């Protein structure tokens, strides 16, 4: 489903060059929940942003299905990006829009019809359990509810992949568990491939099938969670 080959990303600011990713190779299977764990500065955000080309790799390739994302032009990339949902640590909701309108936002960008938008938003509200909160604004919601809106917005365009960037790091342990259960439920229900980056071992152990440990821009180890972390 996602194949990353020899991915390198360097940032240059003035005369200073930072190598954030130094030859990443990863294979993520369809329908997997794949965790990427590492300390701050390890390269996690850069890696996830290279998967949907929010950052252009310096070299290497990122295949999603049979498309090499690194080789797409702007308009093709925009089309492909709709197939990749993303959720964030700080939710990134539009504060002046209701829950309904936040979820409708990516559908409006796609110029979906009003009927289609309404059908889809209602299905997403139901999926994340927020039907009763459609008319509220983000400020009226708890952190967990805000992330549910983030998930609903990310899934509204029927992506094949959901990228989660420290999606539970701003939440308390109980809320974290409820969001992780929701992600697991969505993975099972929709067969969606989920890639999540985190610095929390607990997140990896509770829902991931496989894990890669990233350190200094390279993958130190990868495999089934049970092999990587639960070895005697
Ligand atoms: P993590 O998400 O694991 O904390 P990042 O991917 O954010 O790691 O960062 C990896 C390295 O790349 C760090 O050394 C960081 O300082 C550097 N870096 C990240 N983004 C930029 C940027 N836009 N410009 C320059 N350096 C960056
Ligand atoms: P900003 O310039 O502060 O990001 P925007 O109006 O562009 O303001 O976006 C507001 C919020 O909506 C941001 O947090 C952003 O992450 C989110 N957003 C913007 N564009 C999209 C999109 N195409 N799909 C989903 N969320 C988006």
C-alpha cells in the first residue's frame, strides 16, 4: 500500500543544512495500523509530511498504491491528496465554523453537491458519535470531541490512508483511549490504512499492528509490535 524507498529530506536555512531523514525504507500494508515512534527531533513529522507531500523529499520515493507521490505534478498531487486524510495534535479546526461546516469543508473544496455534502457529513457525524453536536463550535467541545471532528473531516473524502500526527498527545489518558478505540473501530469497519506517529509507547502497544522506531532520521528497527517491543 505505502512503500517508502531511500527517502532523504534535508532542510537548508542560510548556510546550515539539517538532514531530517537520512534514507528511510518502509513498507506499510493495506489495512494495517502502522506506528512510527521516536523522540522529539527524530524526524517523525518530516516523515509523515513527506507521505502526503506537504514536504517534498530531497530524494527517494513514496509510493501509495501504484503512484509515486514524489513524481507528481501539482494538479495530480492535489487529486491524490484527497485520498490521504490527516489529523493533528492540535486538531486544526476552523474556530469560526460549526462542527458540521468543519466536516463539510473538504467536500466544499471538492465542489460536492449540497445533497452529497449533507449525506456525507451526517454519516461522518454518526461514525464519530457527534450527531448531537453538529451545530456547536469547536470552542464548545472537549479535546476528545474536537479530535472526533478532526477524524470526521479527514474521512469525509473517503481517503485510503489516514495519517495521524501525534493525534492523542494533547489528550488525557482516558480520552486518548477512547480516540484510539475509535481509530481501531474505523480501521476494522472501513479497512482503512492508518499511519500514526507518536512518542508514546502506550499508543503503539494499544492499537498498532506494526511499528518502526525512528532515530536521527533513520529507521532503527521495524516489524510487528510484538517482535519489536515484547521480546523477552
Ligand atoms: P520529530 O517530529 O520527530 O520531532 P521533525 O521531523 O520535526 O522531528 O524534525 C527532524 C529534524 O529536522 C530536526 O532536527 C528539526 O529541527 C529539523 N527540521 C524540521 N523541520 C524543519 C524546517 N522546516 N526547517 C529546518 N529544520 C527542520
Ligand atoms: P491558516 O492559514 O491559519 O492555516 P486556514 O483558513 O487556511 O488558516 O485553515 C484553518 C484551519 O483549517 C487550519 O488549521 C487548517 O489545518 C485547516 N484546513 C485548511 N485547509 C484544509 C483542507 N483542505 N482540509 C482540511 N483542513 C484544512
